[in-house]
C-alpha cells in the first residue's frame, strides 16, 4: 500500500481519536496530512523507496499562536502515538533528503521549502523560486483542515501565478529549447563534440518537460520524478514519450534532431492555440520573443530573454 494511504489510515484510526479526546479546542484549527519531499508525497513510492530518505509519520500543521499554547503537549502526544502504533520504519537519510514530520507551524513548512512563509508576495518570488519547490508544497494530501488556512495557501500557490510571470517562463523555456535542441545539438555533433551535444540534448528535454508542466498549470517536480509525473498530466501529447526516447534510445543524431523538431512543433502549436504566441513556424526562439511582447509589466518584459 502506498505510504500516503497508510498515513491516511493511521491518522483516522489512531491520531484523530486522540486529537478529539485530548485537543478538542485545537482540532478545528489544525491541518493534518503529508506533503513535501519524497516519493511518498507524490504517491510514487515502491519497494525501493524505503532504502533511504523514507520517513514515517504525518504533519500536524498549526498556527504560531497555537504552537505556543499546544506545541509541546501535541508533539509529545504525536511521538507517543508513533511509538505505540508505528506504520513505517525510517531509513538512512542524506543531507538533502527526507524531512522530519510532526507538529509544524504552517509558515515554517512553507519557509523550509520556498524561503518565505506562504504565497509569494511579488513577481520576483514567483519567477525565481524553483518550480520543484512549489511542487513540494502543493503535492501530497491533506487529511483534515476544517479551518482551511493551510489548504488555501496551497490553492493560491497552485492557481495564483501571475500571467506575466507565466508568460516569462514560457518564453524562457521556449528559447532554451530552441538554443539547446533546435540550434546547438546538431552543431555540436558536427564539431565532433559528443559531450556538448549530450548536454544540449539534456537541456532541451528539461526545458520541454518544464513547459509541458506549465501547460498543465502544474509545477515540474525534482528531476527524479519529472517523467513519472509528466505521464499523468492531461496534456503531454506525444511529447512525453518522445522526450524519453531522446534520452534512452541509441539513435543517430539526425534521427534525434528530427524528434526534437517534432516536439518543438507540438510545443509551438500549443503556444499558438493557447494565445501565448502569435509567431508562425516551429522555431521556438521566434515564439519566445512573441510571448515576451505580450508581457504587460515593464520590469518583467525588460528581463533578458533567457532569464526565467
């Protein structure tokens, strides 16, 4: 059973009754669930996931005010529950790996992942925060949140990216795809720079995947889960499978260049049909400049075309 389902079951059977009995005044204000780093937060965990950075437990998200009043007794009660009713063992962790769950202030959870305590306050935070960080704070599942504070922050992050920022990201990924895949990949091969060609191909795939997530109003996760998540998106078309082919199949450079052009055509078509670009053709650099021309904010429009 996926860890997220085990956690939901554990919460309902063991944690929720204790909260009702011992913390009746707090229960209507707290949120509980799983989100953040780790395959289990995406529902991607399998038999190999528990070998490292795999931590049992759930989050109990509370406000600063409630933390001052209930934090210590709530954490003590939660720790006792985990000892009495364990549902997953812990595994060795790396410095960048899994996170310790438990009683957590809402703002601290978002600050840990994003660098700020909730919804971005300006376009700079929207543009420069890594997309995998936004993915981490909006993934997983919230089991209970009667007050809705934690869930509203997640919803505002999921749906609240300003249009000008989205345009800048579309432009950035488009021009990076054009430069790495449509322009430089074959040129590197002709220069007999196989390693450089491999890097160019990798860059093309990463930016193509990121733009596919943007088309789906979603955030690209950490590269480890990039393809796993992309296969579940409503729009990926033929592009997702072709991107995987570029990385995993041993094909001549000319065949890979043809696949690159096929993918670029899909992306260009989506940009036009979505009214992001009015450029013609499939060369994505032309579309990138067309996208930028539609940005209303002068500061964002004035950024370098390859900044995003």
